[in-house]
């Protein structure tokens, strides 16, 4: 594969990767952040102190994080077929990517929120703030720079996992590297795919660090 054909293939594969990573990241943030909040708030000495609930949530999150992604791809094949009607392609890869990302980001969110000074929470409680006010006016604003860095880690991790999904026909840059670079012994395709992935990771990390610094200044 040479010249314009290579450029087109890289562009289409990159779009598939953006689609997989973007949608799975959005769902993981929307579900993982509340889960991380619950892990914190049901912990000892917090507003919703509940050891049983906290242990149950921790067990669910730990179980979700226990599976290597390549095994999760295989295990979830029946569910993937049930949800999207196929187990091949970029849309099919969304199911295992999202399920793997939710508990991963929940732990990241939990760690970020635990870094918030407990004195701020106690002050908010003393002022009569309810649970939702503490969450939206204290915890999330104070933890936001750290959460942004966590989102950066999440996206980079999903980018790596999406490339791995290409090994089983998941589409995207990983599929291009396996199908053309490895199976057809095309060194140019393999090198180009690796280069694109390196550039994407560097760009994502740069933007995440920049946004986190700006939020810290504010």
C-alpha cells in the first residue's frame, strides 16, 4: 500500500478509532463519574456512610477491572451480538470498550475526589449544604483538574484498547495494522499506523495537561 491509498486508509481507520474512543469515553465518563462519587460518599465518615453499599460497589468495580481487555472482547461476544447485531467492526467494539472503561474511570474519579480537602466538605456541611450541593459546588469543582487528567488517561487507555480490538476485527488503526501491516507484511503500513498512534497520544496528553493547568489557575 503506497501513496494516496495509504493516506486514505490511515484517514478512514483514524475516523473509526475516533468513533470508538469518543463514544466509549463519553459513556464511561457519564457512568463512571457518578460511580466514583458513590464510592467516595459511601465510604467511612462521609455523607452517605454505608459500609455494605461501599463494599458491594468496590467489588463490582474490582471485578470489572480484573479482566484483561483481549479476554473481555471474547467473553462479551454474545452480549455484543445481542446489542449491536454483530461482533465485528467499530460499532461492535464499543460494547467491550465501554464496559472496560466504566470501572476504570470510576476508580480514577474516586481517587481525584478523595484528594479534595475534607475541611471543605465539613465546612459545606456546617453551612447546611445538602448532598447534591456538596457534590456539585464542592467536590466536582475542586477535583475537576485532577478529573481532567484522569479523563486524559482514560482516552489514552481506550486508544490502546481500540488498537487491540483490531486484532479481532474491531476496525480502526489496530485493524489496519494487523490486516495490512502484519498479515501482508507491509512495513510501511505498520510504521505509519504506529506513528499516527504516537502522535495521537502525544496530542491527547498535551491537551489534557494544558486544560488541567488552566483549571488549576482559575
